[in-house]
């Protein structure tokens, strides 16, 4: 079959590779000037690796996903730790653990860490958000200081995410066109299309716009060897910034002795950030999911929506890969029957 894949992130790459392995011819179009989607990274002039769209940590307990992804990269073991900066200048572990609770008082945890974060990150009070969002960063009652305490596989790709995704795309039946946004009707030239563009944009917002949160990334390189004791520091203050990443503190992200690069994140509505859609908004009433369902009901038969913006779901990389592997398997099984 002739297949079109819209979007060269993890979802599009996984589907393109699996279908090419099964003998299908795959054309990938990507509106940005680079592959990798939001996992794109690059080396700056100091040899420091920057993740352009925020720090990406690969973590999963899904063995199938880990083994599939391992075909395309070597790994550097890395277990992520995050510290939160308190008003008195001290650092405590995040998600809050026993030590954090002892320092700030267990009864203050919600007001210090979750309430201000919710306002900055989502632009609303935490009561208006689906509690699922906060379950991702659970409060711990032990001294564990890892951000993903339960995941079996926690690694960084040895040569970066862009190289990993380039390796996924490296197949004679896959062709990629960068700087190529979806043009209406192009799908008619193909037997099937896998589409990771925002579903509401594809349908020209006929039922209304699906909301997203976005982030403005402020990156600076400064002439000091190092600033933070860990890679990521979260802010608890009232300023609009949520966290800062010092890239060199991730293993394999550069060793420059005189300079270090830091990115500070400022969340905003996606409309205030050139329509860069990062996080689907899970409202407690479920209005956004209901709007998504209206679009889902009118998807043409020769098209499958995939990925974060196609499914309007918060997907980590391992979930994007897992979902794409399942979608491809179902497609191949259906084509056979
Ligand atoms: C700030 C931030 C931090 C994150 N941290 C982590 C983390 O630590 N760990 C983790 O596992 N995951 C993390 N993620 C999630 C990770 O980025 C996603 O799981 C992954 O990128 C999903 O891949 P995708 O292909 O579904 O979507 P995307 O990466 O968004 O790729 C979609 C692609 O489609 C392209 N596209 C869109 N519209 C069009 C169009 N009209 N025409 C052509 N192309 C189009 C886009 O340019 C993009 O390249 C993070 C995400 C963000 C935003």
C-alpha cells in the first residue's frame, strides 16, 4: 500500500517503520524543519545537548516498547531526580517524599507545591482540573527521591532523541519531506493516512477549537562551570516560571568546563505561543473530551489519527510508541482479513 504519515514525531516514526518493515511504501510529511516532534534535541555551540521542547526522560515498565526502541539506540542509564526551590532558598525532593513533608509540614504540601504549580502550568485553580493530572506526581511516604520511582526502564538515548528517531526512519521504503505542512486533499493520493496533526485543525475547527497549554522556553548559556546540583529545579514562587533545566547535568549532555546552558520554562495558552500545542487540557467537566469525540465521529475511513494531538491525549514517549505499535498491528491484521 501507499501510506501517508503526517508528522515526524515518535508516533509517526513508529508507524512509518513498522509499515515499511511490512513492505508498505511510506511518505512522511512534517511541517517543521526537523524530525523528532517535541522530542527533538540538538548540540549547541558548546557541545551541550538541548532538548528544544523541554527535558525529555525516557521511562517505562513496558518491556515490548523498551525492546522495540532499543533496536534504534544505545542507552545511558539515568534515574531522574527533581528538586523544588523553597522560599528560604533550600531545595527539597519533588514529588514530595517523607523528607519534604518533614521540612515543610505535610499539611502544607498542596499549598506549596501543587496549587501554585497548577495556576502557572494550567492557568486555572487545581479544583478545575481532572485529578488524574496530579496522580502523575504522587506524594510519597518514604525517602525515595526518584521522579519515576516505579519504572523498570529509565534511560537517555546515547546519541540523543533526534538520532534515535532518525534511526527509526532509516529504511529504504520511507521518504520524509520536511517543511511540508498538510495540504487539504493530499491524502487522496494514498491508500491510507496516519495523521498526528491536531484533529480540530484538520477539520478546520468546524465544532470549535480544542484547548492546549504551551510553554515558552528561555535558554541561556552562561560562563560558569555549573549552577544546580541536579538537572531540573522546580520553582514554588508566584512568578510565571515553573522550572529550570541545566542540560549538562544529564549524563551524555556535554562536558564543557567553562560554560553551562540553562532553560527556564514559562507556561502559557497555546494561542500566545504561535499555536505550539503541548498539553491537551483535561477539564474536570470533560467538555474537551466531548468536543474531541465529535471530531472522532467524522474521521474518514482511510485515515487514522495518532499521537498527542491526533488523539488529544497526554502521551509520554513510551505511550506514544506503544499506542503507535498497537495501531499498526491492528491495521496490518485488518488489511490481511
Ligand atoms: C515540555 C514537554 C516535556 C515532555 N517531557 C517528556 C518526558 O520527560 N518523558 C516522556 O516520555 N515524554 C515527554 N513529553 C512528551 C513527548 O514529547 C511526546 O510523548 C511525544 O513527543 C509524542 O510524539 P507524537 O509523535 O505523538 O507528537 P509530536 O512529538 O507532537 O509530533 C507531531 C509532529 O506532527 C507535526 N505536525 C503537526 N501538524 C502538522 C501538519 N499540519 N502538517 C505536517 N506536520 C504536522 C509536528 O510538527 C510534530 O513534529 C514531553 C512533552 C513536552 C511538551
